[in-house]
C-alpha cells in the first residue's frame, strides 16, 4: 500500500512539473499556427483538406527542427540552424555543421509563423536573434558564415528576411517583452537600405561588394518594410529589379527553348545589375545557369504575387506563370521529371567538380524539393489548379533519398540536403496559406474581367502587312513611354477613335509645356520578342495630324537582341513641320544617323533586323493634341506564295412578280381604278465562305562562330583556365568587363604576389572549340599568323606558348617564342606572331614529337610572365589568320502554320418573291359599272447570315548560314575500292485549281446538304530497286572494320480521304398560271486526284575493307510526289415558262480512301573483326582508389587506366594545387588494355591533408612519350 502511494506521488509530481514547464514556455500568439488563409491573389492547392495540409506542415516542421535546430557551439541564450553535409572539409578544410546568416534568417521566419501554444517556437526565435546579434560585422549586419571559412561580410538575402521575421514577431508576440521587435526591425531595415541597396535601388549581394543575384530579390519584403516603416523608397526598391534583371531575361534569346517554341522564364545564379552576363569569380560555379541560387527567384516572385498581385510589377504574375507553365509543357505535367540544374533555355545541365564522390553532377539529375517547390509557388500565380495540385502532391510525398515524405538525403557533400529541407519548410508555409502578410492584406481589388491563361480564348487575328509597325487597330499601345520628355513639357499617349487617317483608330498625343515632348512606343506585332525584323526596308512612312507649324523629328531604337545593340538613329537636325491636316511623312532610312544622345556603345549601323521602338520628339509643343497613324516600313520584304481561294456563296436572286387584280363593275361609263399593295417578306440565307491566307514570317538565327577567333572573351566564360608557377604566387584568370580592347569583355590575369624565379604562366583554351568532350582543341589549319592585344604595365616582359592537343593527329608539343620576349607599354598594344618563327619549347610539352606545329588541333594559348611582374594584365582578341575563308551557304526553310479565324457576317438582300394573285370583285351597280385593276408588289428582305471560315497558312522563312569547310584529298585507290552512285529525288507539290461560273436567274431555290461518305480503296505502289554489289578482299593487318547496311523495301499503306461534292437536283411540279420562271442550278465538284509515282533507285555499292581512317557513308533517298486538282463548275439552266419548278439541290461529299505504299528501309548490320591495338598510344579512363586516401592506413593507392597500345615505361608525377612538382614515380611498361599502378603509402606519407594533382606519361615502342589529362588525388588522414 505504501509502495503504491509512493508511485502515485511520483507520477503526480512529474505531471505537475510538465504542466509548470509548459505554462512557462507556451507561446501566447496573435496569429498562431495554423492560419490557413486565402491570399488576395492567386491559387492554393485544393487536392487536400486544409486540416491535411496543416498536418503536412506540422510533420515537416517536427522533422526539420529535430535535425537542424541546435544549441551546440552556442553561447548561453543562443540557438542556431546548423548546415550539414556541406563538404567544407573537402574543398576548404573547414569544419562541418557550420552556420550561415541565411540559415538564421530562414529559421527565424519559420519559427515566427509556426508559433503556437504547442510548438513554443518563440524560444528558438529569440535564441537565433541573439546569435545574429553576437556575430555582427562592422556595419551592424551578421557575418554570413560562422565560423569563417572563406571571408566575412554580410549577405542581403539573410538580412532582409530577418527584417521580415522581426516585423512578424511584433505582430505575433508584441514588442513589450525582453526584445523590442519593432525597434529592432526598423533599425535593421535602415542598415540594409544604407549598406546593401545601391543609390539606384539595385540589390547588392552584401555590404562589401556588388553584382546581381535574382534570387536575392525579395519584392514582397521591401513593400512590407515600406508599409511598416513609412519609408516610401522601399516601394521603388520593390520594382527596380523587375525592371532590370527580370525584364532583361523575360524575352531574352537566352531563355528561349527553340524545341518547344516558348520562353522559359528562368533567371541565372549571377549577372550584372542590368541583367547582362557576369560571374563574381571561380567560386560561383555555373553562374549563368539556373541552379541552387537561381531556383529561389520563382519562389520569391511567386510569393510577391499572391500577397500584392501586380502592385510591384506585372512581371510578378507574368514571369511566375511563365516559369510554371514551361515546366508543365516540358514534362507534360509530370513534376517528378523536374531536375535540379538547367541552362536558361531549359536544357538539362550538369556540372562535376571532380573532388568528391558522389559529385555535384550526380544530384543535378535528381528530382529534389528545392526546384519542385519553387515551381509550385510560381504556379500559384496562374490559373492551372490541376498543375498546382500535382506539384504540391509531389512536394509532400517526394522520396528525396530517405523515403516518401522524409528529409532529403542526396549523398552529396555539398549542403544540398540542408538547403532543400529549409526551403521546403518555407514553400509549404506559403502553399498552405500559413504565411500571411504580417501587415494584413490590402483591400481586395474589383476585377473587371476574368482570364484563365490555361484556357485560351480564340479571337480573330488579322494578318499584318510585312512592314507594318503599328496601325493602332489593336486598340492598345505597346510599351508607351513619355518619361524622356523635358524642359517643362509633358506628354500623354492613348489609343484613340477621336480622329484617324484610316481604319478606326490612331495614336493620340496630348502635350503641355514649352520644352520637348518625347514619346516612344513598341510594335504590338512583335510576337513577344520585343523587336520586329524589317530586313529589306528602305523607308519609314506614317501619317500625322497636328496644329500647323509644330516641329518634330523621329528616332528608331534598336533592341539588344537579334544582333541589335540598343542604338538610336534619327533625323535630328532635319526636323519636319506639321500642316494642320493629315499629312504623309516618308523618311529614307539611309538618311538617318546615329543620334547624338544614343548610348555610347554600338556598331554605328542601323540594325533594321531588330527595331524595338518608334520615337517622336515634338519641339516646344505647348498645349497640343496630335494624332499619328499607320507607321509602316516600306521596301522589299519576303513574300509568300498565295493559293487561290474558292468562296462558294449561295444567295437568292431578286425576282420581281407583277400581280394584276381585275374588278368587274357594271357602270354606265367604264373606268379603271388602280390599287397597289406592297408586301415584304424576311428570308434568312446562310452563306459559308472559306478563305486561305498565306503569311510570310522571317525567323533569324544566331550568327556563326567568329572565324579565326581563338577567344574574344565575349562568351563570358573561360575554357579550361589553368596556371603554372614555381609556388611563389597564386595566378587568377577571370573573364572581366573592367577593361577591354574591343567589345565588352577581356581576360584579366592577377598574381597574389609578384612571381619569383622563372615567373608564372596563364593558360586558357578556346570557348569556340567544337571538339567532343573531354577534348577542347580548335582547328586553325592553314594559319600563318596569330595576333592578340595586351595591356601590361610598362617594362613587364612576356612570351607566348601554343600547346597542341594529343588528339586529331597532334602530339602534344608546346611551341613558343621563348627568348624573343615582348615588353609591356602600359597601354593596349597589338602583338603579331609569325607562326613560322615559333619553335618547340624546351621546357614544356612533349619533347619527342614530330617537330611540326599541328595547327589542326591547338589546345591552349599560354602566356608566361617573368619574375617580378606585378599585374594585373589584360588580354583581348586572340585571333589566327591566313586560313582559307569558309563558304557560307544560306538555307531557307519554309514552315506552314494554320490559323483558324471565324468571322460572322450579316447581309441583308432585298428579294422579290414571285406571287401571282387573281382577285375578282363583283359589285352590283345599277347605273355605272366600275372596273378596278389591282397591282400587287411583293418585296422580300432577305437577311443573309454568312459564316466565314478562314485558314491562314503561315510560311516561315528561316535563314540559316552554314559555314562549310571543304577539304579535297586525292588518293590513288587500291584494288577493291568502293564506287557509290547516289540518286536524289526532290519533293514536288502541284496544286491546280479550276473554277467555272455560269450565271443563271432563278425563281425559287432550296438547298439541302447531305454528307455521304464513300470509301474507295486505292493501292499506290512505289517501288524502289536497289542493286548492291559487294566485293570483299582479304584485309591486310591493321585494317578497320567496315559496316555494310543493306536496304530492304517494306510497303506500308496510308489512308487518304478525298471528299467529292455532288449536286443532286430534285424537281417539284406545281401547276400555276403561265409565268416566265428562271431556274438557278449550281454544281460544285471537288475532285482529288492521286498520282502514283514509281521511283527506281539504283545504288551500286562496292565494299572493300580499307586501311585505317576510312569513313562510313550513308545514303537515304526519299521520293514524295503530291498532285491535287480541284474543279468547280457552276451551270445555269433555263426552264420553260409554263410551270414553276422547284429544284432541291443535294450536296454529297464523297470520302475516298487511298492506300499509299511507303518504302521503309531496313538496315542489316554486318560486323567484321576488331584489332586489339591501335596505331597510336593513348591513356584513357583513369580511376584513382581509394579516394580519399589515408596514407596511414597501410593500404596502397591504385591508379587504373586503359592504354590503347603496348608501352615500354610509364611515369607518375605528383603536383601541389599550385602545380609544383613534389614527387615522380617511374614504373615498367604494360600492355594494351587495362593497367594498374600501385603507390605504396610510405611514398606519400609525409604529405598533409588536401588535394593534389597527378599526371601519367608513357612511352610507346618507338620511344614517343604521350600524356594523359591531369587529375586529382585527395589525401585525408
């Protein structure tokens, strides 16, 4: 009994302590989780109940909190979010489980929204704020990484989110406690504005450097801060990046998926503030792709839309919707196919660092919460509920390595798991309505229309003339802008019906002031590209109406896309004057010059293929109203081939009937009384009109790779940058915009300290190479000269080296002008190298080569600076010359696009109906009989309803320039060579249209249409005779396999339906008083004729097993011949005038089924023997294991590789990361195939932890040395 009482006391005491603890730490909230609110804009998932979605969020928070929230390595009162599996120890030698300011910020946002009496997250929030405050830099902002591994300084993506979290904390818990959240939020917001926002309102990455990062742009936060603090500048910050970076990429050619024909909406990891390409350094890998930084822009801009709509910018909705719909289109609505790394044009992409296993490229192809959730938030800005539901379902059920719905586990040491799990936490709060606006929602707007982007509304689309810029008939102005007006003048633009030169509308310009009114518009017919191509134009024409005596001139603004460079061309200085009435204006484009106020870049040539804006400047306009209409370019434009159109229209013909009514009256003096009666009848007639319109569209293609250029650095990237030093300095190579000789970019070489001893070398490959990976050589066969521009300090000395590849017949030699050094001048100087003056460098490359500069495979350009060179050095425009100029062949492709337009037309036709009326009236008059003649006219108003079906065929002309290098090799063929005869057949399409119209008057017409399908089976045989003669000789040793393909004809039936309209006449006889009647008979006959084409293709093939270097040739012959003949006949027949015949016309459509035989070639593969060795020694397929290697383990390091030929010896060179040689091991030779070299741990035992490079060289039986590519060894004890 006593024992039981004791147990009861213990239980009661424990429960009491739990209750006390809970009451002490329970959060008291104004907006406790869950909120589950609808946002003012956009959608939320509805495939789960709100209770289910709340549970999804709670379950994920519990898992996330358990793994990532910690007090390890914290001071008293601190909490932090730890970053796990970062790989810091691999590439930086720093500890795992560090903390970054981004994690603190995200954690504070999560905890303030998850706060409730049961979650009790206020303690974590306050602890993370304490951690933030205890790790500040000199500007009062948190250092981005604790402990330091790279560098200090703040990061804006963290600081701005902490401000948002503090604002919400003030709303959630109030500011009367230990922390005054309101004061802290206002103070921190002021520091962000001072140190991390530029004067132009661009978003800096942090408080110590500049550059654009679209994923740092959080417009909703800036508007929240503006509303909360009353500082209105924040509203300008909220719209700035939309107008720069987001707008730049919205219609950029870089974001166009040519395969799908749509834009992606994707933005890069890093760029300049204006959107142009830029990278902050080598650490910012793949800066121009959509990767782990960039994915966040879809979330931040999508969340901006659901809170504020388009208040910050229209692109909040448009670009979010574009991103979402792109991935739906690309993967046919399957979210599980979304990957983690893309080029901006939507191409799946991967990048390997080669310093860890698994590598970054292994997770690039994974389906992970980071990108999927970002696309889901973007989908909230659209109207596609099913797609949003599918994305949300994928996000909550995803197996990211640990099982469905569990935390992420990619296996890659890169911090991806931490990043995905933390982002998913915020995505789920947003998607489920649990991240409402802390300031409350703005008043709900009144919608004036409802638009569902997922369900297009089809409206008639007019076909615009080839040179039309704007006829203003669309009813809207495209991108109107008057912001450049000045001197006290203002301007307002509207699309108006008040006055016009032609059509129904024009552009109205209302001005004030005595300065200048400058107005600008884009073309509404630019197809969304932001420019129109007016190639072939010679002049610009338009009409203007303004009070007399107003001076004006025009400007044309180029786009930055499609080869344009943003210049303006004008007739400033040749101003025109208005007359007071509508006046035509014609300006020859050749008379325009580069405007004096145009930006300072460009090629000083009017890029007519990329016209963005029409600009007009009115001088000293005063209070004036002017109108502009029909802005059009004239000249020679591509024309389409027009096809004749048949428009059968059936309308009743006017027939007048005279009705005589006689009345007999007995009178003394006979007289006539005439009476007229008018009768009107409304008859509805349906007329079908079928119209075909051809529209020519020009599609430009990107220019070809510049001929003879090794690197002009305009690609923004460096190919395989490398360096060599004696260990006294670190060489950095970067593609920069700081200084350049031409274009916008150049190569910058810097040294950490001036090199000593023999100096330092910078090495790059060509980004324009077309070699298959991993090779990157480029062919300059025939070149005799190389030039480049360099800017080095006065007195700096240098020489160059050209490295051959060890592929494509080259042998890896280095060629240099060592001993013939040049000296820097302090300014840009042109260096010209006569290639014949170069010699094999005695200290670099293969010393046992052919002593010939193999220009067909130039791998690297290297430049060596002597000891004491301080740097920096700039290099630009490395070019080779002397080669034969390639032939450019223009190719035109035509694509037909059909647009269906429905037009309703109503026509009233006054038709008289033939009516004969006889009226006899008898009047008894005793004295004077009267005769009355009555004339009755019957008038018929016929309302004709015309249904017009328009098929628009759009021919797209694509100009493709093909660079063709033609090399002719003449050999004397040995016996048994191959003689191949190829017959090529060209597709021919013939349309013949015949129309016969014979007019016939008619009385009464009734049309009945009957569709009767008749199936006619026609076999069209297309035969192909192939003669193959094969002569096989006994191959000599070292021969190469030849594969012979034999074509077998297979017949396939294709169904073709032909409709024939047949008119059937049915006559009805009605006896009436003899009347002259005319009958209209129309017969429409559509006859489709199929023509059988028989093609004989004779291919004589002689197959011989030939020596190495032979080339397989494949020949495909296709013959298609189509002939369509349409005949329309209208026949008029007159009928005797004794009876009224009523003809009923029956139109019968006959479907004819035609089976067409198609030849399907079947390939037969015939292999022959394969030798085991090649003539040339190569070292391939290298593999190091174990990796990382512990030299204290006693286990040997194994390097496995494949040799293509037997070798007599091999050497292994070991280098530091600065390419200082520290070890060399020589081993015996080996055989063709797989070889393994073992390195005993004692050989490298004294080396410290870190990365090292190794190089394998081998000598073949002739004594020639070859090298493998440099690779890495990782030592970790």
